[in-house]
């Protein structure tokens, strides 16, 4: 496992991180068994994954509760990254205290701004995080979904990381230099939704293969009534791409997950891949694919295959909303 030290800190990030949204019971992922979730967390830690990501919104805090139970007695082996989507000082501090209580810990390693708000006083928002840091309740400040404007507004604050949606299918953050600007600002970049909510696992080669509850993102037409957007989706270009990629997998012997992770590992400015795992079997599969080395010529080939997706998908980076051009700005 590769580890990277965060900006001016003593925190090291593993190259593969474990996401816990799937432990919340959210409809998109289905019911989760807490005992299975905890066993998956334990195996991830024993396998070298030290970064575990959660949020207060995941099951109204249930994912945080499960994580807190799992790390009892081994807190020092884990870099906990939680997040909150609120702009004002009072609410941020209250929610941080509630997260600490749910996880039964005295501190959160990286506390993140889950989503930025247009028109928000960024000084107040990040000032609240700095107050929490001074009190020892958090070790470092992170952000999620910060595009060029937000990155600029965060200058002057010690922000160590930026979570951005990035995959072989969803490469839109390349268009506005969110990755490069994050690195220039000293932020570690970690890619979330690296398997495009299952599309890059090889399970879904046709639209009809995708369960209705998985069709909530802007990758799908809003007519399915699953998401918050009003877009027509990109089904007409995504599924032919997946079928071509499947043929390439059969030709080369690599799985789709191998290639999806290989693509992200090849991006020099991406430090960590954030992937969920509902159970130990999925975790082991992710670990095996992460550890595989994909030939450079094959990375070039799949990158060129997905270039047309990037060009046809416009400039809205937000996977879930299209109002006002999305929430990543």
C-alpha cells in the first residue's frame, strides 16, 4: 500500500480509502448489516487501509455510529475523515460535537466541508473549522467538491485535501483544472465514485441491467425519477463505452475494476482512491485491483476510449444536480 503525507502534517493517507456511505442503509445501496460492515472495516485496516471516510448525513449518522463501534480499541490505527454540509459557524460546531459523540472519539482527523454553498461567507465556514482545530476536536481541515472559485476562496486557510468525483467515465474535473489547482493550493486530491456507482465493475453493460434505485445521478435520464436533476443523462454514450471496455477486458485479461483503478493511479495528481465496500468480498476485490499494475500503453488506450465521453458531457462536474450549473464551482 502506498502512503502520502498530507500538507504540513503528520498524517499519512493510504492510496486506497474505504467509504462508508454503503453502511448507512441508503436506498441507493440497500440494507446493510452492521456486523458485516464492522468486519469489513476491520479487514480494511488489517490490509493497510488507514483512511476511512464517513459523513453525518450517511443514514443520519448511522455510518458514523458503526465506524465508532468498529474502531473501539484501535483508534490510533485509523485516519477518520468525516464531513458536514452546513455553512454557518454554530451549526458546524454543533454537528462536529454530535459526530464525535456518535463515533465515541475525542477528535476527527480530517473534518471536511461536504459541499460548498454559493453566496456563503467562506471565511465564516472555514473559520469554524479552524476554531475546532484549535480546540483539538479536529486535526486538519479538508474539503469536498471544491472547484476553482472555492479553491481560490479557501486560500489563507490550511486545507489539506479536496475530494472530487473522478472516474474513467466521469472526467469532467479535468476540464476546469480542479485537480491541478488543488495541488497548487497544497491540497491532496482523492477521487470519489471511482467505479461510477457500479458501472465500472462489469455488472452493468446495458441500461436495463442497472437497478432503478441506482439511476439517481446525472449519468442517467431524469425521466427515471430517481434523482434531483432534470437532465437527459448520458446513457446513449456511456453504455456503448462500457461494452467496448468489456471487450477490451476480455482481450487483455484485466477486469473492469483493474482498469478503473489503474486509470486513477496513473493520474499523477490523484493521491487516494475512495471506494466503498459493502462486505469483505468486495473489499478484497478492490484491494486486488488496486494492487495490480496496468501497462502504460493500456492506460493510454482506455484514456483515449473515454475521451469522447469527457468531451460530450459538458462542464457541470456535479454528479447529482444541474440547477445553476451544479454545486461544484
